[in-house]
C-alpha cells in the first residue's frame, strides 16, 4: 500500500467491513518524506496484527510530539521495518507510543543502515517474544541495561550483519554495567557476522531456558559477558562457520575463550 491508498483510507473511500478484515499491512512510499505522514488511518484498521514499513525515505517513524490523529493508535503484535536507508530514529521511546510498544510480540529491523539505536532511552518491551535485527550498520548496541531488563518474555533473538555493534546490551549514563540481567524465556540466540562485537554484556548473564546458541563470524568476541554466566539447559554451541556443534565441557565463557585461542593460534 502506498500514498494514494493511504489517502483513500483517511478519506473514508474504503468500505468499513473490508478494512475490518485486514490482518496484515505493508506500507511503501516512493515520495520523499521526512516522517511518517499519517497516523489517523491506523484507527480505521482495528484488526491489523502485522505492520511492515519498507522501501521508503522516512527518517523518523514516530515523531516526538503526539500527533492530533494518533488517538487509539493501532497496536499490532508484529512490526517490521525493512530497507529504510534514510531512517535515523524509530521513535519508540516517545511516551505516546507506549501502548504500541507494550503490545509488540515480534519486532524486525532489516536494512536500516543509518539507524543509530533501536530506542534512545529506557523502553519496556514487556511482551516481546521475537527480535530480529539485520544489516543495520550504524548500531553500536541494541539495548540499554534498563530496557534489557524488561525483556522477560523474549524467546528468540537474531542479530546479523551489523558491522558497528560492539555490545548487545550497554549501560546508559550512570547505570551500572555490572548488574545481572536475566532472560528468563530466551531459548534461541543467534549472533552472526558481527565483526566488531566484543561481548553481549559486561556484567552477569543468566539464560535459564537457553537451548540453542549460534555465534559465527564474531571474531572479536572472546566471551559472551564480562561477569558470570548461567546456561543450565545449554549443552552445545555453534561457534564455527561450518555450523558444527561444540559440546560445553565447562561454562560457556570458558568454552568461548578456548575456541578464540585456538582460532588465534591457527
């Protein structure tokens, strides 16, 4: 759906019963536009569960100030941002988007090369289940400590081909970088082609349900965290490009350090 179809929805030119049946919506704008042009149309699509914005010139998705047409903002369970090469801010940290953020279960950000952060300050993704970030080359980290602490429902995380990422979780301002972060539901973690990734987090980590871990082409990462790590259900890990499993004979950090030393000596 593009600019013309969007205007038709805003002007009421579609039958309400047809709009009520819409479950997934993909928006693509070929005009140059700094920020998302309309929010009011989302109120007319009450049953949309998946929203994708792609191949557009937006620099901002959600503006700082609440727009007049943003009442009862659509709250999809899935949000995808794809091939938005001019995007510098999503805007999910703005207070008026809080209901939108809390309803998200799947969040994918792909091919947004100028995006500098997913959120610029503390945001609670309390219902997020699946996160995928790929080919976002300006990101140096994904979450602050406080935001990472809100990911209690996250089950799957995939981060791939983001060349500037140094940490997945980073402290914000005066935050401690030594506190423990627990991902109580995470069972699958894939880190791939992150050439400047040093570690996941500087403090202590706990993954009580983690069973699938893949770390490939992350040549600067010696250990997953700077403190202790608990992975009681994890018995093997993929570290090499050939995707062969390596059995964990000790804790995960020790295994990663040993494999790093082997790689350096070869």
